[in-house]
């Protein structure tokens, strides 16, 4: 397929304008195309792609910036992004000139994750097929940013192109000429929820999607502190399907000529959006195949890792899934893919060479780690992602140990899967992130349960006799035994759990010992009963599995 070529620093600044980045010192046209995005880590020797744009997260001191510029010069980096405001001293400017590395400032209020995501969407780092010269309407196929800038020039107004959920797919330059609500939309890559809710309640989206003509939207009374400029919007559709919309911040209604130009632009935007959708599907399938091949650990694993850009350092495997109760309907499938895309974006902000893909009903992530790092960093990354997505879907993540090379990936995946299975099987939903070491005993119990089920074995001895007795008499001696074992023999605690008087509980305890022939004073007998209750009788506690005679 055809992909947008890598962009130069000048192109990035043109697309992002002053909304996110500002050129502090240097030349935007020096250094050729940007080869990739890298996040500076002061504790790790950089392995930068050629002509990298480096994000200087946490770099503030002038001396530290000077040393970093000299180091980046040796790696032929294109630019260094610092958090604004930056005090541009003579020494700093001289170091930038000497290194040939452009200095840029990240706008206050914007996050590094936002910047990294936007830059990667602009640069299209993943190579899928040939980057040919195919164009649509005179612009590179699928290049919505170029289209947004073209529309902005036609309308003389800053423009955003959004999908059906009001997520920003692309935006033009000159966004600083709009109002505060537009700036918030660009920074968040999403129309703020309070604005989209108001527009929905006022029927704006209903009117927008039922017509093929531009819709003029006056500022909302409730938000005149931030939504101060009128908007003109037009739906982007392919046949009967609504793909999204184009929004321009204007001072007055459009003339007939500009309104017609916007309608024509919407038709062209539909072609680009459909092209992007097809390209995303191909790219997603390729990424899934590569991740799946790498995790299998076979002959093709090493090549797959290299194609993912992960062949030269250890990785940690993350396995994310919904609880077992999530189901397999269309909404569950959509939710899994949404989580997969979200995890891929989150991991890319953590490390540019991370990879994530939905394989079956499990989302696997491959996160590069340092030679001396364990899996604790991956635990933090996973917990941070789940905190960001909230309780929606109640996804859980199992984490495998560090895999030094492709040969260890299959075992690392198996460990992540085992930890994930424990989290998915917990009826109370406790815990959302775990390493195998954290849940090893629970994993062994589940595997013992599988073995017993595969052999078709049922409970034996005292537990079997108690199950038969309960089924025949409608009693719950098995529940009494379980409560007593869980309380380590504390009658008061066990009785409180069952909400009965301690004397009643003691009577039931004597009765179950008689019926089951169970010596409650024998530690081996107690362990055998506890093991059977956890392994053999899971989810089958109130009906007999085998026939026994109570003696």
C-alpha cells in the first residue's frame, strides 16, 4: 500500500503550528526527513534512529541541555524538544549552532504523550508496503493533515477533521487564531466532552448528519468564556455511511463559493478517510501477524522481532484481556479492538519501539526494557494504562518475565498468559495487574483443576460423602467445612461468615466430621479436604459427582 513519506522538521512545524511546538533556535529545513521519535533517557545509552527528533522529557538545566545537544550531534539528530518556557542563553544558542540540532519548545499544558502520539501519526513510522506517489485530489493519499491545511487556505479559517466520535483525525495550522475550546480540542485530540454533549443535546449533530450542506453553529451561551467563535461544519460521508465531519472556526457565515468549496472538500476527505481505513486494516493485520509470530518463538520469531524494531534488546510481554464474562458479541469484539489500539498508543508513548496487537481475544504488548531492568517497570506501565481507561470493560493485564531474546519469548508469553488467566477467573474481580510470581499458587490451582477435569475425576473420600449428604438432605455441610478451613479453625470467625451462632456452627462441625468420616485434627486430612474443595469441586458444590455410601 502507499503511505505518507516521512516528514521533515519544517513539515512537522507547519502541521502542528504554534499549538504544540515552537522553533526556539535552529533551522527547520536542515537535517532532511525525520527518521523517528526518541525519548531521552539520562540513564541509558541512546540508540537513536537516523535524524531523530528527541523529546527531552525532564531536561531543564542549561548545562544538561548543552551536554545533551553535543551528544545528539554525534548521533546526527535533527531536533531536541524541551518543555517551554526555555531560557535561550548565548551558551545554549551556541551549543545548538555547533551541534546542528534544532531546539524546539513544547507548549505549556500539552503532555509529552500527546506530542509523541501526534508526531508518530505525522511521520507514519511503520513501513507497510511501498511509499509511492499515489495522490487523491492532488495530495498524498490518506494525508488528512495536508487536506486540512488545503481546506483552511480555501476558507481562510483554521480547520479540524473529526470522526464520528468527535476525535480529531487531523488539523490545519493557524489554530492559535481560534478560541480556547479549539485549542483544548487540539491538545486532547478530542472535542471536550462538555461541548460534544451540548452539541448533541441541541441537535447539532442530528442536523449536521442529515444534510450534505454546511451547518453554521453559533457559540453556546453556556460556554461563552471559551467557545467564542462560530463554527461551520459539514458531514463527511461515503454513500449512506457517515465517516465524520469537517469543522472550521469562522467569524461569519461562509459565502456561497466557500460553502461549495467546503462541500467539495468533504467529498475528497471521504476518499482520504476510506483510504486511511483500508491502510489501517492492512497495517493492523501485518502488526498482528508479526506479534503473533514473535510470541510463538519458532523459526520466524527472530525475523518478526527485527521487523517490529525489537530485535536488539530484551522485551517484556504484556497480556491484556477482558474478564471471562465479557462474551463474544459484536460490542465485546469492538471493545477489545478499542483497548488494543489504546494500549498500542500508550506503549508507543512509553517507548517508540513498543508493539501491541490483538491476537484472538487477548491483546499482547511487547515492551523493550534495559539490560538491567526487571518487569517492575512493565507493571507500572500496565497499571498506568488501566487507570487511564478506567473501569470500562474491567480489562486485566498479566505480565511475563523479561525475555532476553526471541528464544525466550514463548516462555515469557506463557507466563503472562498464566497470570492473565488467574486475574480473569477471580469472581470478585480483585486485582487488575499481576506477574506470575504474584499469583503462582492460584495458577497452579487452576492447572490442577484442568488436569482433574481432563481425567473426568470427581471428589473422593470425606468431601464426596459430604457432597452426597448435602444433595440428599438439603444441608450445607460442605459450606461449613469450607468456612472453617478458610478461617484456620477459628469457629467464631467462621460462624460470623455464615451468620450463625458459634454453638450452631460447632454442632455442624461435629456433624460433618461424623458424616464425612473426617478427622479434623489431622493436618493431612485437612489439607486433602481443602485441596479437593479448591480443585475438584469448583462450581459443583451442591450436587454429588460420584456415588458414595455414608458410613
